[in-house]
C-alpha cells in the first residue's frame, strides 16, 4: 500500500507491507518511475551489497538467508548470556491470601496472615528498527545492529513483555521523506530469527531491495539520486509517534556501533536505549567473574571484561 501525505512541513512517501513475500512480489512487478534515473538496485557490486544481483537479493528475501545463520545463532547465544534486565521489584505485603504464611501475624491473630505480592502486568512494547544506513556503513555494523536487536526482543519476551517489531526504512531528502513499514513480528507471535535474519542483518535489504523501492516510488525525482539520508532518532520519533514504552533503534552512527567488538557495541546500544528515558526497566550487561572456588558465574555489573571480546581468529559473518 502506498500513499503520499503531509506531516507538518514534511512530505512523506509511505509504504506498508505485511509480509516479505508481498514485498518481494511488489518489487519484481512494479515498473520503474520514469522521473527517476537511478538504477543502483541492479548496478551495486558485491563488495557493497554482498549479493551479486538484484535477483539474488529477491531470492534471499523470499526463501531466507542461511549461509551465515549458524554463526549468527552462535553470536546471539553469546549476547543472550551477556544481557540481563532489571525490573522494578514488587514489595511484599500482608494479605488474606498469598504465597506464604506470616507466622508472626498468625500467632497475633491478625487476619492478614499471608504474605502476598502484587503481580506485575507487563505491557506491550513496540520496537521501531530503522534499517536505513549510510553508504559508508560496513557489513559488520549492519550485522551487529540486527543481532543485538533480536537478542533484546527475546530478552524482553522472556520477562513477560509483549513485543512487536516494526522494521522500517526512514530516509529523507530535505523535507521529503521515504518511509516503508514492515510489521515483521506481532505481539504474541513467537520470535523467528530465521525469518528476520536477512532483513535485519544483510546489506542487500537496503542496498538492493530498498533502493529498488525508491526507484519505483511514484513521487521520487532525480533529487533522490543519492537515495536519501538515514533519519535520526528525533526525526523517527516525530514521524512514527511512538508510545512512551516503545524503543527506537536509529542509525548505526547514533548507536555508536563500530563493528569490531560485538559486546562493546552491545554496551553502546544498551547505553543509548537507557537514555531514551525508560523507567520501568533497565537493560544491563552480565559480567563473568571468578568466584572463590575458581568457577565462573554471571553477575550484574556496570563494566565489561576482556573475556567477551572476539578472539583473534574469530570474525563476524560475510
């Protein structure tokens, strides 16, 4: 679905897709916009896109990308061990019913002789993941941002939050914005890393498929020959209008991702999310420390150790 609308002083070219299959079909059937002469979706080389052709990227979108999937899962497991989430703790109180008796209150004849806790009702959180990235972003930076976000979703759901994922592309050229929205995970839907691996972690999602979407957009002109500038956090917030509990994953530069050390990049992302003003939980790293009996345990802390850096012979995929 496409529509052109205005928001304040902005002109927004908006697409909404409900599945990757629908998106792939649209890109292969839609004719190029004659007012736009760009053709980067086909002309991009392997070093830039990590696919040899536009057709190869379409196949990865339709059937999935599995070449580096085992490495991806291995890195995600490391992240899952690294992340923890601190929530507000419920205070115990005396009640008529509860999970344990209060012996002292019972002996005193107090009818409130049970210990109870208020059950926390976790709310829905929407993650707005802007897949747009600048031309000088490396494949490693793109990959790491996706892997961290998938681990974050899984962590939130393990703690009872209901999470949906909007994978968006938001870029601009002056006051004209290109906005595509993909609801790739609904609240209550089980996280499927295999489905999300290609759109969140592969350069061709932007550098072939999204470039093609810009090439067929009816209201794009040759002013967009640079294919736009990725929107920053404030621009995303102004256009998508997130709820208070939502999380925005903006540009790679804003997040501080370098693509050299997975867990150092993770710390940068967590610090950035914490700055968004979340009060009901705080995402933290778990640090491996040596205990008195020479075994290793994971404990919450505020610093990193070298135990988590990539080994000298260990590389990210691609």
